[in-house]
C-alpha cells in the first residue's frame, strides 16, 4: 500500500553543524532561532521572510526575532517573501528521489514475479522447486533413530556404571 506522506525527519550530524564557523559565532538566541526555523522549514517547507510576520508565526515579539534574524540569514535563502533552507530542500529532494526509485524497483519486481507466476499457470507445470508455505520452516528429519544405536548407548551406560563401581572400590581399598 502506497503511503504518500512527507518524510517525518531529517538526518543531521551534530559535528557537521558545530564545525561551521557561522554557527559557532552565533549567540545562544541565534542558535535557538536557527533550529526553530530549520524545524519549521522541514515541516512547512518555508517560513515568512518579513520579520514581523515571522515573529507572529513563531509566537514571539518583533523585537525578539528581528534582533537575531541577521545571524541566521546566511543559513537560509530568501525567495518570493519566503525563507527557505536550501540544505533541507536538497535533502527532501534526495529522499523523494530515493523513494521514487524504490517504488519503481518494487513495481518492476512485482511485474517480473507476476509474469513468471502467470507463465507457470499457463504452462501447467511446476518449476520443480518445492514451494514453502507461510508456516514453519522446521522440517522433520527423514532419518529415524535406529534401535541398534539406542541399545548400543544403553550398553555403554551400563559398562560406564560397572567401571565407576570398580573405580570406587579400588579407591576405597576393597
């Protein structure tokens, strides 16, 4: 069943972000705004570029957002009144491409399987390969235990008992 949903998360290595000079030079407020905007852009695709509208959407005052917005601008692209994160847009495109290729591969595999199945039905013959059901893969061994082996093992046990008795007698000095 196809699920046409957006990817729920993006992968990010902490060391990659922390190694960036721009990130390291940011204030604590700037870092917080950066990650808030990245998360918002992942979910919504973009955020408004106009500071007072951005502040209202984020639930902060214009002064709080406008004061640190300049610090985060290098991480975003302003386009048509929107702030977009090119890094996340590229990652989303990569995931969508990967999903599309997997889907095409799955369809091709299903078509090959169904075609082979159809040809077997039309020919009315089996491939000669045993078909395994969805049940257990445990099989019963065709070899049955030999009564000779069992009797041999029993006689070995009794001879071991005799040996143990003799050993105990000898160790006690009998």
